[in-house]
């Protein structure tokens, strides 16, 4: 049997989670844009992927991106670096677009990917640079320097 105090803590966690979800939606919309957010979350058919994106919004964008210490631009560059080295092209494409949305310059994106070639290897960096070129063209930033 639970005591009244433990039920109170559960309610507090629920309130925090709701606050994180609201902050997460706000941050994800700022990063990815309203159209992509609506397409992948709001208008998407119910699925386990959509549920997982909701969880990511709550935790990644509602808690981690809301922390002090790094700007949204710095967080975007860190994410691009990690996705480059890990070789996740779909997420890399989304996050390069997001980085451009929050004010990261094309030159900064190219430099981070170049830096990752030294530590993560040339094959993943070359693949990432191809994606960057496509994203930069799609966003009207040129591409293929």
C-alpha cells in the first residue's frame, strides 16, 4: 500500500513531465520549424515512432536543450558532430536543417563535419558532407563550395 506522500510525489513528477513536454514542443518547433513538427508529430498517424518522438521532445528538447551552459546553436553543432560520426543520415539531415533554423552558419556546419573527419574517420564525414551540401542547397545556402 502506498502512503499519501508517495502519491504526492507521483503527481509532482507528472506535472514536471507536462512542463517538459510543453518546453520540448516549443524547442523542437524552433529547431525543426512548425511544418516539420506538425508533419512528424501532430498530423502523423499514431505509431510507436510518433510516441518515441514525443518522448524525445519531452526529454531531449524539454530538458536537455532547456539547460543553461550551451546555446541552441552550440547544441546543434554538437548534435551534427555526433550524428556525423555515428552515421545517422536521416537525423543528420533534420539536424542540419534545424541548425540553419536557429542561426548556425553554413561555414560552421562544414567546419564541424570537417573536424569529425579527423576523429571519426573520412567515410562518415564524406557521407555527412554530401548530406550537408544537399541541405544547404535545399535551404538556399549554396552547397558544393
